[in-house]
């Protein structure tokens, strides 16, 4: 039977991307739910890395003895808004508020702000807890700008307002493979694969 990676996320958009990026690892990729793990995790860390570790450790407590347990904590940092919403990206304006409203609100808060001051980045920290208890973290970043309107139907969350100036597109206008090639999550997960290759 294939060894497993249990990914401690409830975010379907993340999970789709993660499955594609980790697809070459010869492991079965399961969400917490697939693995039958139900944990109500309080993300009370003050950095992406801390929160990713909190999620991975919480799920590892219920995972199988041979499972690698991973988690992703990520967010959008808008320079003009003092790096808001940052680690609070999922909770910004309320966890259940639609991204239509959240994205509209961020565009409104940047009204009149010129291109060069609309800089932003997506940040992703990945944590892994290994079967022997060792812990690893990695980070990936993608720099971009906040657009003037929502564009594209791909991705999830804040993707429709996050523009990549060199491609002239938002991350919601890329297909999954294109997004994973440049995204914070793609970068952090590829760095994690490298680290795992060295220690496993
Ligand atoms: P889990 O904790 O269950 O993994 P979550 O959505 O609560 O899911 P986070 O606390 O890490 O995850 O919040 C990340 C938020 O940052 C996410 O909900 C989006 O709003 C935003 N975000 C992160 N990566 C993104 C991406 O690739 N595209 C668009 N928005 C993203």
C-alpha cells in the first residue's frame, strides 16, 4: 500500500493545488476529512509558520504512525494597507463572507491609489510533521499588484484581484498548472519536497 500524506486543510481550493504539486511524490494525498480526522484547530500563532505547525501538529495527533502530516498557512499582504489582511486573510470581514465582498472591499480601500503603490504578495508557509516527530517548515512568496477590478474564474479566494504584472493576468486567469508554477504555494511545496527528499 502507498504511504500517505495527510494534509491538514479544510480549504478545497488549496487542496486541488496541493494534489497537483505533490502528485509526483508517490504517496497518497488525503485531506484531514479523507483520513477521518476531525479537529477544531485554533490558529492562534503570530506567523504563517506558527499557524502551519499548529495545524499540522493537531492533525498529526490523530494520524497513522507512518503518515506525513502537512499543513499550509497562507495569506495576502497588501503594502498600502500595512500588509493586511496577512495572517488574517481567511478571517478578513468574517470567515463566511464571500470573496466577492472581500475582494470588492479591498479594491475600494485602494481607491485612487496608483499602480506603483498597489504592490502586494501572497505568502505561504508549509509545515510537515514526520512519523518520528521531526518538524520541517518551508515558505514561498509571489509578488504582484492589486487590480482595479476582479478578473478570472480560476483559483480561489483573492486570486481575481491579484495581478502578476509580468504576465498581465491575475492568478485567477491562469490555469492550475500555470498558477502552481509561479505561486507562493507551488514554491513553498517544491521547497518542502526538497527538504523531505534530504531527510527521508
Ligand atoms: P485551512 O486553514 O483549513 O488550510 P484556510 O482557508 O482557513 O484553510 P488559511 O488560514 O491559511 O487557510 O487562510 C488562507 C487565506 O488566504 C485563504 O482563505 C485565502 O483567503 C487566502 N489565500 C491563500 N492562498 C491563496 C491563493 O492561492 N489564492 C487566493 N487566496 C489565497
